[in-house]
C-alpha cells in the first residue's frame, strides 16, 4: 500500500503490548476500555506531532520566558458509538479541545453508513481535527464522517484508529487522499461480513460490555 506519509502505522513496544491484550477474547470489558484509551493517547501524540504552534510569553515563579502553544485549538470528533470509548483518553491530552460527535451506523445489508446524529463545534474549521474511531473496516463510516467535516470547512483532518483493513485504507485514501491515517496496525483483510481479520471483535460491544464474548 504505497500511501507514503498518508498512512502512519505507529510502532512502539507499548502499543504492541497493549494491542495484543486488546485483541485477546479473555480481556475484560474494563481492561479493554483502559487499554484502548492507552493506545489512543499514544496515537494522538504522534498525530499531533506537526501541528502549527505559536510563541507565547509566560511568567514563571522566577522570570519571564518564551514558550510554545498550539496556534489553534484541537478539535476531537469521535464517530459514535465506539469512537466515544476511544476518544475519552485522547480528550485528556487536550484539555482545551473542542469536542464534536458524528453518529453513524452500518447498514448490514449493503455495508454502508447511515447518519443518525451530528453535533460539531462552530469553530471546527479553525484548527486540526482528530477524527477517531477504533476500526477502519470497509471505510464507509470514516469516509462519510470526513466528508461531513470538510463540508464544515475543515482543512486539517487526521484520522486515528486502532486497527485498519487494507480494503478500508484503500477506499478512504481514494475518497480523501489529503487526510492522513494514524493506526496501530494494518490487519490482513475483511471477512464476508465486512469485519476485520484477525481484528478484535466488535469494538463498541467490547468497550460498552453489550456482548459477553467475541
């Protein structure tokens, strides 16, 4: 998949360790949520490495000095519902972030996204937007969400996911070649139902405990 810098597979021993536990069917719901958050923060750290900064003067207890801050507030937009469980820890990295939400569900007959909710900050077009969802499977939801953000004037969108399928990456890149993907792993393929293999099951069910085993 020759996508250059538009596909960033973040490699780190911590991510490898956490992702292995996340995949494990015997990992509890509570532990799954914690580990997803840990990987989310590491991915967000890398995804914001090159955001625009500006100099500011601050007064320390000793003297004045010059520091750096984000030139514009980061906006975090999870794709509901699984994106909520993925974004909570990411939000903790950016206490001044604006938060939006996009609700999409997958029509299982045609494997296409259907919008049911959208709430985006007025200022969303001013700075970098982190679009987050644990899975990039068929790519439908991520493609639709990125389109909604662009319609709101967003020009700096970064998509963050735990794992991605080659099929979803290809479709997303075709639809949004200007939006980089940050992920912890690219898995083998999709099955006949559009689920990632080897994957980790249904991320939303495992985050919220709506199924006992996966």
